[in-house]
C-alpha cells in the first residue's frame, strides 16, 4: 500500500519528522517496506512562461523559445530582458503557455529509476538550448511524448514545480499483509486517521464522508433512462449507480495526475482518473461506463455462463467459467464484477454520457475469480478485504461531485441504490475495564481508554467499570471485546505493554483423549514392527480411478500446488499402497505400513453442513517373496486387526464377507472400491461397521505394481476410540499346564472361514463354560488339494486348561468328540 504523505496531510496535520513517523507506523500500524522521496525527483524544475517562439532556421520541426522564469535560476545565460533560450521540438509549444523547465544541472524525473539523465546546456543545430521544456512522459506523468505538459493553472513564473503540485512529498510503502483485516486502510482517508492517532492527535473525518450530499436529478432537465437488475443479491449485496450527462472527457488536471502518478497509477482521462482517485482516497472501488454504449440502458448483475468471452480493458480476452460475478447489459457481458471493466463500454474522449457505479461484492467470490483469471487489480485487492457496504452512498456522492467539478456535466438520473438486504447501522461492543486491562497487562483508566479510541473516531460511553464503544461504519474488523482490547493496546503502543507474564492457573490441562488414543495406536503398531507414513491428503484423479473410486465423489482443489494433488482423497489406503513398490525397489522384503489420517467425501457433512472430516487408520502389509507357507495375505491383516482389538479391549470383533460394495454405508462405499470383494470383509464391532479388511483389487494391484502377498485394512478411528475399554482386565497365568491339540475340519469349499470360526468359538464357549475350562483358538492353515474342487481343509490349534487342576486326555478327547458331531451337524464339516 503506497501512501502519499502530502495526500494524507489534506485530512490531518502531522508535524512529526518523516523518520519518526515511519518508526511509529512500523510499531503501531504496519511494516514499512520503503520510503521514497518524491520531491528529490523534481529538484530544480521550475514553472516558466513561454514569451517568444521562432522557427529554427536549420530544422523545420524545432522551435527556438524564450522563457521567463522570473530570474530564479542562477548562473544561466540570458538575453537583455532576462529571458532564457531553449530549443524545443514539441508541436504544442506557443507563446503565453506555462510549462515545466528542466534547467541545466537537473535530472529528468522519468530517468531517476533507470540511468539518471542530467540536463546540460548544449548546441542544437547552431542554436544553444539551456535545458529543456518537459513532456508529461519526461516528468513521469504517463507515456505521452507528443507535446509539452501544458500547465493549466495561473501559477507565478519561477515557482518550484514540485511545490506547486505538492510533489515535495514522501511515499511510504506499507506492507499489504498488515492491512488484510482492515479494508479502511486501503484508502488515504483511513491511513490519515491512523497516522493522526499514532501521532497523538484527534482525527475528524471530512463532512462529505460522514454526511454526504446525495446526487439528485432535477426533473426539469433532460433525463437518461437507467435500469438495474440484480440477480445475485448475496454476491452483490449493494449495487449503486447514477447517470451523468454532458461530460467533457479529456486529460485530467495536472494536480490530479500528479497524485495518481506518485502512487503508481497511470492517468487515463478526467473521468476515469476521478474514479481511481476516489478509490485510493476511500478504499472503495468505483467503475465508469459509457452510457451510450450500454445496450438497453440496463446494467445486470448476474452469474457468468460457462464459455462466455469478455474483452477487458486493455484488450485482453478471457473465457469465463460458470461461477463468476459479471456485469452485463441487454447484449451480453460488459465487465467482470469487482475486478475489471470491459472494453465495450470504455469511457474515452468521445464519451458524453456516463454511468458511475459504486458497489459491494462478496469477498470470496472476487478472490476466487481474481485467482482463476490471474487478474489482481486494485479493485480486486480492495474487494477481497470486505469493505463496508455502508460507505457506498458517501463514496458515490464524492465521486459524482468531483466529476461534475472536473469534467462538467449534470446528474441525469435518480441515484439507484439496489440494497435488498440492508445491513444494520453502527454496532456497539460492550466490555469492562478489567477485561481489557487483564489482557493487556496494563492499568488504564476509563478516560485513557476513551481518549485512545476517540482518536480513531470510536466513541465510547463509560459507566463505572463498564465501557460501551460505538463501532464506526468503516471498521468491519471490530466485532467482539477482544478486538477492542487489541485496538486499545495498539493505539497505546505495544512497547508500553509490560514485559511480564500474566497470572495464570497452573492446574494441568485436561488430557486430550483423542491424541492419547492416537499415541496408543502408534505404540501398538510399533510393537508389531510397523512403520508410520505421513502422506498427502490430496491425490491425483488417476490414483482415485485406479482404486475403483469415483473422482466425482472427491472434492476438487482449484489451483492445486501440483497436478498430482488435485483431489481430497476418499480413502487412506491408495496413498499407502502407492508407497509399497518404491520400498520394494529399495530392497524391503517385508513391510507393514500404517497412517493415521483423514478423508473427505462429497455428501457426508457435519451438523453445520460442512464437509465432515472422517478420521481413519490405514494399514498395509506386503511381502515381496512370500512362499507357500506364508498363507493368504488376508490373514496377516486379520492378525493385525485382532491384535489391535485385544490390546485395546475392543470386542468381540467379527468379519462379514464384502459381497457388494454398493450395499454398504456411504462412508465406506468409496474405500470398498479398492478391495477384491471375494477376498475381503467388513470389520464389525458391537454391530457397528468399524472398518474394511482384505486384499487390493486386481486393477489396483496391477496399477501400483504390488506384490502378490499384499493386504490392507482401513479402520474408523472414532469408532475404535469410542469402543475402547476404559480399563483393561488382567487374568493371572494358570498354575496348571494347558493341553494343546490341532483340529482339522474338512468342509465344502463354499463354507467360509468366518462361519467355521464362529462355530468353533460358539461351541467351545458353551462346552468349556460347563466344566470351568478356558480355551485359546488360532488358525494354522487352509488347504485345498489340486485333486479336489469340492472340499478344503482348515486347521486350527486349540489350547485347553483348567484354573484348578490339570486336564486329562480323556476330558480333551470327550470334548473333541462332541465338537466333531456338532461340526458335522451344523456346518457340514468332518474332523479329519
């Protein structure tokens, strides 16, 4: 934000030296990046009057001029009347005009930032020229080299050019990021208010800003028909326009050009320059249309249609998406709302009737469009800071008055103020002195607080220990008591805050159970030899498709940092599986990888209607060179899941075959796409689906070059946390030895492992409880002979023990006999 000190001084008196002022700005307002001495550029340049013009005898395009500088420049050769001779090539030079003279020894202002050009007396075609008469481009007032800068005011000859146009100025460049929450500070008026306050003065806003004179149309004069149609009242909450007729569009007065030039704005013409000047003065963007180029005399605020094109000012053509705010007339789009106008309705020197627009747009919509089209204009910068809609009338009134004064014309229509949802006026914040002092570590009185806030026009009412502050309409950043505390601390000076720690309760903070649970999970996986990975929450569409998931269900990220990070992931597992092959290439034969992360899925929202964060645990186990004794990878993952359940006290855990991914609940439907359905299952705990387990789908296995022995497991972290036992129970080791034996069941191939395991647990629990036994069951193998396609053999190892005595072989054989009969009867399996 470039701030002109002389511009600021139009609103307030600042007597501090520049160095001290800059120091205070840095301490109480924002970091100063640069201070530019503008007056230094114009040192030595004076205003002169051309008193004689004669064509050069040896050059038709040159003129030998005599100028009167009042004798202020010393040591310059003069004629008998005290005039100075200058050779000039400008076609607009004439007797009587006032111009800017760069005398010998002075530097051409436009060259100051490049290679400074110092003017000298020199001979041009046998005629001596003592210096030069300057064009606007040479003075840094744009790019016009065609003629001299014609000074259009009655100024005494010999006056300093810099003093005449207040160019004896300093530009203070303040870092924009410091003003992100302060839209009022993107205008000279707001900065002047702050500078007055930090200098210890009282600021009073000008009358036109607090009590505007609304532009009115006199019924007796000619009217211009003007209509507004606002189809986006939420994205354009206030849209205000007025028509002005019979303007004369031409170059702006030099004083106006000089103010724009010094803050880096290129002068265009008298009407556009006024709009830019008022924007930089108030922080509120404006736009001007050529009324006679508007189709149907109508301005329409609407959403763009995908594929529409718009030719912007400067002739750049953009292709619009379907989400931008645009301004249109009856023939089509004429401007990108809040960012830049279109070339079709540009105001130029042929324009006679204009429409002045002052509006308020949704900051997020403007930021999105500016990023999408790469258009970071001064208007977009200000709208993305959310300026107050309550200042619209004040600003358009000021701009209208300035246009009438500078470009002439008359108000030719009623002021149209489209404001469907009116915002309440000034709000107030109620707090206490104790609240503010306790946060600042100070002991300010109510009078001191009121005085500090009063400097920036925040009026206060104090009663006892309470304070009620009336928030001005331009301060959109003040909403709660903490904001008021920060404002008082800043105005008082952060360096006044004592360097001591505030008194605080040293009671320990309440433990974060979610964090503790996550740490417990990490400890358990560490015991298994697993490695934790941290992968991006964003993935490529190709990975989503390879995992059998639908990218339309994933949130798409605009302007992602990489093409490979365009979507929020729908499952943790593809991110983990993607890391298996690189580790295999690096020589890892066997691995267990896990991650605690989150996923987001379209259509699954929280109670506030926002995308819900689904916390998950992803586990992948893989072995590069598994042999026939390794068994199926599924059981490696099942072992990890059972281990986790037993250590957390979660149970009983059951596994239901995953037959159709479309039938499971939406939160798991996308994850199921990455599983081979015939070799996968749902993990159920207490009737709730707590995760999915199984082997990767064939397509995913091929896409990521996974080893044949690979299994995966994804669990719902919140469900497991909820079902984890508060206190684990411990059982002492038995004093009597256990009797172990292997049990092999021959069953049809259609019988699932889960059905057999459920049967064994059910029967063993019933029978052992009758006799006071305890048991432990673990799988050993599943075997199917190549000679038989109808049967398979599943082998378990069973341990039996009694807490009070040693079991006998007879008791064990009896139990096995009963088990064999029950297996044949209930699941059609025989004991081998």
